[in-house]
């Protein structure tokens, strides 16, 4: 069988920032290429690896991985609010397959997902319920982080399951990264009120959500102007990682450590774990080729912004 993949950076600032017209046009062109790739492949099932930004997962219980049997979008940053089209029985089969192969993964029958999972579905399909989608949460913000080897093994194990689905055309999504350091709070440096949100900030008031989102928007403006104190983007790091993904040999990611990743590419560079899992799943189904690849460092989005599309040989 064939398996296809799209990995892409997401940004809550896509509709809240104004990069130069040429940059915005290039991003939209990359999205158009990805949509055309997906339309040509015509998937019957999507497996989405995505992080969260303290909108659905909190420190009251923070798993490294979680497979959703049901899921709803929380509607942050104007993204779609409401249920995803999750094939529960298939998700249960996947979770059992993973557990049988000694990979520990949580499950959720009421997963809540934010823009990290929702944006790719909106961009590629025009909605969040048009194609059956199994969401797989990969922690990319909350310490402690599991090793990158574990992330790779998770992806490989899920890819092994997907390779057995002879009646499906499966599209694997990876959402997040690349280098970026937006103002996501850290437990170690947070005050009492912020720690309360990190512990359980579910279902905030509209005013509280707006205030939190405005801080990110304001930081992006300061970052663009060169006055923000967040870590800079690292295009060299981003391009090297994308080259590793394109090579088909993911072994180098095993040596990446959380501390070095944060120092090199910002605290939210941990979101590239979703790309690692997605490419590992793709590679488990056989050799693959990258058909589209796009990269631009975009300060207005606080992101090294990348999009890749690939598929295995028939």
C-alpha cells in the first residue's frame, strides 16, 4: 500500500499578523501545493500528530502521547470549534496495536485539541470533519520530555499499524515547529496565577482567552520590530532537520536532547516531535520520496515556517 504525509508549521498568527505580501503569498503557495498533493492522493483516513498549547492538556495529567477516540476543537485563535470526525473503532484498534508492542500511550474519549491540530485540517480539507481523523497528541510544551528515540519508535509503531490497512489511503499529518520561541509559559518561571492555568485552564472565559492570545500577538509585533526578548529563529537548524527528514534516515534525531533543542531553536522547537513521529510512521511503510518542500523564517509568525509533502512508493 502507499502512505502519504504532510508536515507543516502552524501559527496562531496566520490570521493575526501581516508579513510582507511576497512572504504571505509564498506561504499560501506552499499551502496550495500541499492541498493539491492531498487532493490527488484522496485520503480515506488521516492520522494527525499534533501538540497542544495548554488548551486541551494540562499539568493535572500530562501524558507524553495520547490517542483520541473522540475529539473536539476548542476554537482558539478563531479556529473551528466542535467535533472532529474520529473513527472510534479504528482509533481503538490503533491504541491496542501500540500497547501490544510495548509503547505506552494514553487514550482519551473526550480529547480537546487546539489550533495545533485544527489548522492543518482547515488548510488541507477546508474543515475539521470532512475526512475521518485519528488525533494523536504529542507533548511539545510541558517538561519533562521523553527522548526523541521514543517519539521515533511511537511513529514507527503507528506506521506499522497503518501499513496493515489495505482498504485505506492514509494521510499522516505532523503539525508544529520548526524553530520558534513564542511566549508559552513555563512552570519553572510561572507565577501562582499562571501555574493555576497550567494545572487546569480548561474552558477559559472569552475575556481570559482573548487576553492570553493578545499577549502572543503583541509579542509577534515586538519580535518583528526586533524588540522582543524571545529566542531568535534558527534557519540553519530548521533546514538541517528538514534535510534529515527528506533523507529517510531518522537515526540522527535520536541524539537530539530537550535542553539543546531549546537552546538552539527555542522552547517550542519541541513541537518538531510531531514531524519525527509522522516521518517515522511514513518510513515504517517503506521508502518514501519528498514531493514538495517549502521553508521560510517568518518573524511575523514567530516561526521557522516549513511545509513538506511525501509519499511511499506504490
